[in-house]
């Protein structure tokens, strides 16, 4: 788990409730549901605009 980045996300309560609903529906944690949603967003972005190049973090 060393390469996992932790941060606080502030969202409207209604959005959190909807994420909870979809997470429960998919038998996932809310965290995993957010992760999957972000991955889909990034995949869609890269499909439209090309691959996002990231630099290796040496820390």
C-alpha cells in the first residue's frame, strides 16, 4: 500500500449518498466506487485528448 495516496475529499452530502447507493449496489466500498469513477473519467479524458504522461516520483 506504499504507492497509495491519501487525501480528504469534500463533496455535497447528496453526492456522497449517491456514491453510497452505487457502491452498495455494486458490492463495493465507497472508496473503491470513487476510485473506479475517477479511473473511468481519466480513461475518457485520455481517449479524447491523448495519454497523460506522468513523471516517476522519486520520494
